[in-house]
């Protein structure tokens, strides 16, 4: 069993995912240069174990902020 870093719930291994604490693609686009993206992607201190359910919710919230006011293609 693993503890979800977002919800604190105990989760079976099959129901976990690895999440980047700081999103690889910055929410405000201020640090979306190549060095910033690679740094967030490869920095193991930026990883956390989360439940699939919590990861989906976190990603959805991040995408809402990231794409707020932008047209979908």
C-alpha cells in the first residue's frame, strides 16, 4: 500500500501514479523555456506518488488554469 501525497489515503500500487509536484508545463507560462521544462521533468525531488483519482483531478484543475481564456482547436 502507498499513501497518496494529495489525499493522504492508502492506495494499492495498481491505483497509483507518479505526479510532478510542480507541473512540467508551467501554469503561468513564465518558466516554459527548455531549461525550466527539463529541470521540472528530471528533478526526482519533484515527484510524488498519488492515486489515479487524485492525479486526474489535479491535472484537470491545472489544465483549467493553463487554458483559461484560450480557444480550443
